């Protein structure tokens, strides 16, 4: 199964602060372990939300909103995409991860909805599936 590992933003990541050399080295080492184990599929850091935009949808209307966005704790500063056998395996890997922030931080694990060939026909197929029903 694939899981997305979502790294929550911090004040430091939102101000564009450069991580310490020690933190970058530790994360690079962790990424190498993931890669050697065949777990790592992708990994990216995101620029601060001040450089982003949102598009709000309301029926047929679209409203473009410029960053920065608040509150910081609800923003994403980066992600990994992993191939694991279970969410429990992802938890075990994540417990080995260096803390990506100074102080307290939180990282979320979310399973990716795998797309079988029968599910690739569009939203109609998704909306009819029981896991999406009310």
C-alpha cells in the first residue's frame, strides 16, 4: 500500500528559515534508509504559504486567494510518499524519523486510495463507492 506522510508547517517553515545542517543531514540519512529499503517513492519540501495561492469554489464562481494562510498548524510544509505493507509499518518507519522541527511537531500518515482500472473512469465511479457515501 502507498501512504502519504504529511509534514505539518511550523513558524520556522512558514518564515522560510533554513533548517540546520544537522537536521538536513539527519533527514538525508533517514531518506537514504527509506530508499535502500524500497519504501521511498517521493519526497518534497514546500515553499512557505506566502508564495502560494488557493482557489475557493462556490458553485460556478472561483475566488483566488493569495497566501500567506493561517493557522500555521493546518498547513503542510512537505511530504513523503511511501510504499509499505501496512499503516503499522509506516508508523514504525516514522518513529525512526528525525524531528523535522525544533521543539514539538506532528506528522500525519494517510493511506493513498489505490486506483484500480475500474476506478479510473472519473468522479462518477468514486461517488458511487460505499466508502464515499455519507
